[in-house]
């Protein structure tokens, strides 16, 4: 399979469709990103990079950062974590608070904002300077210094963090939150404000396509069995209330962010990152999802 040809063909085909959506504006700084950006990078398990379009332009990774914090927390908590966060798809939007009450403060899964806040709280209990650890961890996974926190995006989200802060208070009321709320929300917003490009992202998640071994960090990042669990969570919960649709159309484990990025994995073969800032009504990138659908159609295989 000539991956460069594949990526270039998919890129051209998606561009020709003239798809559009809406750039996220609930974080005002994100609304400034030009909607026409579009890039894709595929990294095979030998570390070869195949790219098209704006694949070397950094963007706000937002909820894709939750994959990294979840991976980090696996080392810290192992099975104990699952008494604080469930592993079920929610069928609700990423920022929904409703379910938290009737499920007694246990978020449905670690990718919802509520679940990711619990994960960041757990990292705060473990590490003196959690955001520094998160940055270093991602740099190591990508095999290069690439993580930058966009201060404007971070401050912009912090000024509008009422919902996430309310969620953290709610979790605390159910005794599922140990640390200072402002501190954890700031760390959470900071890891969401990390900027990376498609190439760096595809490299940094490549261990998830390789049974937990990172060829960029030169070490086993996760055990093979934990890797399968993270991939299962991405397949069932990675796109919130559009997770079923993504599994149906694309058939790969993946994770989206409101910056318009999507990462996806073909275990045993490659990792891929796609970025295009215009989102559908579920908060997922219109072009990125279409690109991955066309990609697995052309490959004639997915996870299934
Ligand atoms: O907490 C938030 O709302 C954002 N920092 C991240 C949300 C996000 O990326 C959801 N993904 N599609």
C-alpha cells in the first residue's frame, strides 16, 4: 500500500466535496482559527510520515489531550481508577452534567469533560507539577520537543470555564474530587490548550497502534492489555454522542477535539491525525471524519 498516494487522494477528494461546518466559538480564541485549514498525517509503525495539506501547522488539540492524561493515569491507578470513572458510552454531549447526578458523581467515561476532570484530579494528587509532567510525557511519546501551550486559548477558556468548574464542584459534592477545584480546572484547561500539528500527534499516539510500544520513545509506554483497553474506550466513547456513527462510518478507535483535530489508529498498521477546524453539531470535525471514512473505504479494511 502506497500510503502517500492514499493520503493525497483522500485529501483531494475531501477538498473537492466543499464540506463546511462551524468553528468552535464557546472558547472565543478558537473562533479566530481560519476554517479552511485542512491537514492529514499518517505514521506507519516504522516511523515513516506521510502527509498532505496543513499537516505541519500546529492547532489546539483540546480533548485529544484526554488520551494522554488517561494513558498517564493508568500507571498511577490501574484498576482503582474504575471506581471513580465508568467505561460506558454516554450518548450525551461532551460537556453534559445531567447524568452526573443520577449516577452519583461517577462520570460515564474518561473522555467526557467530567471524566477527564476526574483524571486530571488524580494526576494532581500524584504529581507536584502535573502540567509539566503531561508536557514532558507527550514530548517523549512524539520523540521530539513539540508541546506548546497556547496561553491565549488557555486564558480564553478559563474566562468561560463556568461549566467545567460547576462539574468539578458537583464531583466534589459526591466525594469524587480530591484537590483544589481552581487548580485542577486550570491544569485541565492547560492540557486542552496544547498545540501540536498532525505529524506530531500521529507520532505521539503511534504506541496505541503498536501494542503499547512507542518507537519514538523507544520503550513500552503501556502494557498490551492496557493499550487494548484505551483503544476500546476510544472506539466506544471517543466521539461522545457520535461514537456509534464514527464506528459505523470509519471503524477505527479515535478521539476528537473541538479544535477540529481527530486522531485514529489502525492497530498493527498505523496512526493518523487529521485536522480541519469546522465542526458538526456534535463538536467533531466535518472534514476529518469524512477523510477517515474515505480512507478506510479505500483501504477496504478497518478494525472490522
Ligand atoms: O472542556 C472543554 O470544553 C474543552 N477544553 C475540550 C472539549 C473538547 O475538545 C470536546 N471534543 N470534541
